[in-house]
């Protein structure tokens, strides 16, 4: 920790209606993830799960996140390294498999641990300044915040291997083709866009949101037969909730909004 950091909030938390907005706030170090950042992020994520229906994670300054704080990492012993990696897994698991959906608003560098954090969120919105990278290979280290599981599943092992071996950077547009993000928006527009998406998701039935974020990744890891079996039970659970009845009736009595073409 630098002295100038000791008395400022390195992770900011705001509740905007039903949406929690969590902001990495260490711009002078490009939001590099130190041990203090991980602890503060964990507290913010827990608070969001308690009081919000959806959350957005974003970063202050020119970059979303420069990944692991390399200055802290230089001195770790092997066992300290394992505990450190597991402490990241614990927080990112809470994001990916908690009570509410998380959206990330990306800009500038989304690299190393920054991409690991983003890949733990459910929907990633990248602005035009975004670039993705996994420079671990060039730094003499390995991914430790879940990328081998999450990023490999998102973009495929071959692309991830290339990113790690060559240190290449990937633009927002390329990242969308590679499934590293689901939306690309204009420079500076990612946060507002992600908040808007989070507000929409917050309107869904809680059981639907919970089923989406928990069942889909699990089914992705299962055999087809097991996946289809689990799907039947989750579908039946969700459809038999009072909220589902209310919403289905709202459609039938024409009080619910209709879907329309995305161009309209
Ligand atoms: C940092 C870090 C950091 C910046 N740890 N201090 N991550 C990386 O390998 C990415 C390293 N960072 C960069 O490539 C660049 O900094 C950026 C492209 C993100 C931004 O560039 P720029 O020109 O805007 O900033 P800068 O001048 O490079 O950095 C500004 C300051 O932030 C500078 O400190 P200063 O005291 O000299 O002002 C940098 O040292 C500092 N800084 N990034 C520590 N990452 C659980 S395993 C996860 C493994 C990983 O994440 S590996 C990837 C690590």
C-alpha cells in the first residue's frame, strides 16, 4: 500500500435504485489489484448481494484494470501464492455464483487479473477504447484469478493460449467476436450502458435471474443428458413461482410490453 492510498477508498460503492455500482478507484496504479483491493472488492460484492438486485463493476481513470498488482507479487513464497490465488477465486466465485447478476463496464486495459475479474461477471460491456490481454507469459507468471477456467471457456483454449504465449492485445471488436464481451459501445459509454442493462435485469423475477446465473454455467459443465434433466427441474421450479404466474398473466391480458425488432 502506498501512503497516499491509506486514507482513500480504493473501491467505491453506490446504490442507484436497485442497482449497486462498484468502482475500482486506484487510477494512479491503473486499478491494479492489490490485496487491499481484493478485500474491499469482496466487501462491496457482499454488500451488493444483500441490498441490490443487480450490480455493475467499473473502473475509474483511463483503464478498467491493469490486473494483479505486480509490485506486491514479487515477494510471495509458493504457499503465499496459493493462498493469494485462492483469495481471488473466493471473491470472483461470489460474483459469478452469488445471488444477483453482475455486469462489467470495460474501457482501456482489461488485462491479466482485470480480464479475470471481467470474466467472472455475467455480461461484459466494452467501450471502443477497450483492449484485452493476458500478459502473464511475458511476466514470467501464470493466471491465478480463474482465467484458465473462465477465459478458456469464453474464447476457447487456442485463443487463450495464443494470448498468453504471445502477449497479443485484442480490441473490443475482436473481443466481441471472441466472446470476451457481449456489447461494444462508443468511448466513454460503457458505464451508462451497463447500468441500463443492470436496471433491466433487476426487473426480472429473482428466481429467473438466479436460475440463469447458476444453472447455465453448471449445465455447460455437464453431459447433455444431465443438463436436460437439471433443466426440467429448474424450469418447473421457476414456472411454478407466484411471480411467474403474475408475469404470464400480464402477457396474456396484454398489460406486459411486447418484444420488438432490435432496430426499432
Ligand atoms: C502497476 C500495474 C500493475 C500499472 N501492477 N503497478 N498486468 C500487467 O502486466 C499490465 C501492466 N500494466 C501495463 O501494461 C500498463 O500500465 C497499462 C497498459 C495498464 C497502462 O499504461 P499507462 O501508460 O497508462 O500507465 P503506466 O505508466 O504503465 O502505469 C502507471 C502507474 O501504474 C505506474 O506506477 P508509477 O508509480 O510509476 O506511476 C505503474 O507501475 C503502475 N501500474 N499496472 C502494479 N499491474 C491472480 S493472477 C493475475 C495475473 C496478472 O494479472 S498478470 C498481468 C499484470
